[in-house]
C-alpha cells in the first residue's frame, strides 16, 4: 500500500508486537496468554509488515519458509511431552526446575510445549495468509 | 451516584444503543466500504464494553484482551482496504 503513515508506523510496530507476543508467551502459564495467542500476535505483526511493504520484503525478514516452522514446533511440543517418560512419569507430566530464572520466572516442560505451539501457530497462519495474498 | 451505578445506568446503555445503531448501518450499508467501517466501529464499541467490565469487576487482565482485540481490528481494516484497493486496480 502506498501510504507513508502506514509504512512508517509498520516499521515501528513490527519489533514492538514481536516483543509483546513473547511477553504473552512467557506469561501464559498462570495468567491469560500462552502459545496460541502469542503466535497469533507474531503472525499479525508480520502480516501488517507484508501489507505495508509487499510480500517479498517480509519473506526476506523471516528468512526461512514459514511452512517449515510447523514441523519444528510439533517436534518441540511432542519432545517436551516425551521428557517425563525418561524419569518414569506419565506422558505430558509437568517437570519444573527448582529455582526460578531471572526475567523469565519458573521454567518447566510446559514452557517448551508452549513454544512449540507458538511456532506451529506462526507457521500455519503465515502459510495460509501468504498463499491467500499471492492468489488475489 | 457511585461509580458502579454510573457505569451500569449511563455508560452501558449508551454503548448498547450505539451497538444497535452501528449494526443497522452494517446491514443497510450501501457500499462495501460502509460495511467495513461499521465492522471496525462494532469492534471499537466492544473494546469499550470490555474496558467498562474490567473496571467494574476489578480485573486488569481483561485490558490485555481489549488490546489484542484492537490490534486484530486494525489488521482486519487494513486487510479490507488492501484487497479493495487491489480489486479496483484490476
């Protein structure tokens, strides 16, 4: 779109919205948020950039094909579910580190599951929206 | 009149009436652009309703939902504008 205001705003919106999506992802265990909403936010950030500058420039920022994010995220989610099997707990049991990490808080296998969901949602949403934009 | 009564008796009815008026424009709207703006307006009013709800029930986390909703509304409006512009160029 040839609008100077929209272009200038979108360059500032992209890093801000990515930061906010990561904040929502990390907060998601005890408060509203989580992998799905965070992934949706990140996908919206890239979409606004693609509306302002065109699909080509956005694909240069993302570097890898968004379709590849889906298997990576699924492997991460299933892998975090498999980890408790090694210590003789049922599948998908939450395992937690004893001490909270600085800035992040408590880290456990649920966080890695959420990161997997985050990657799958980004990949699926961007694949759908990019193919729609290309076909219009 | 307390703040609670003010919200329940004045603010919420005003928002409700405006939802009905905007919805009439959404159904009637002669052109597609009118409908897009009416949809944007509906989402803005619902953001106001979420804000009132979060004040009345002392739940600050609902404001994040309102913020997310505003972002999605902005995206949908720009997407509609983008596709309308593309269609007219053809």
